[in-house]
C-alpha cells in the first residue's frame, strides 16, 4: 500500500458549534495532494468531502483514494485524528 503523508490539518468549531476541519495529505506515486474536509454536529458522526488540495491531478488516482477512504477505516481515522489533534481537541465528542 502506498505511503500516506499528512501535510497539514486543522479543526475548529463554527458559529453553530459544529466541528469543521480538514487534512491535506499526499500519497506516494500520486501526481497531486488531496484535501479531505470533515463536518460533524456531535463529534461522533462525520461527513466528509474529498478534493484535490491545489492543482487537479489524475481522476483515476482520485477515485482510488476515495475508494480507500470508503474501505479502510484506519486511513479515514488517521486523517480525522490529524485534524482533531491540530485543532487541540482531546476528544471531539466533548
């Protein structure tokens, strides 16, 4: 499996007290970096959106990453944890 490298991340609470965050990451062998954004009302149930972080890359690689996120809970959790940690939340469900 290709190595995932986290470039930057952050998480905040918006005016409605929802958790809103992101993680920018790259994958060895991929032409572009990706940004996954997270949204949760309660810090337990998360919606996400995957995009290219800057310049568009190859659609085939994008679809591979999206599929990995759906299938590999550990990858999703690692990216989410990076955002939570960067936002200095001990536990997002607090």
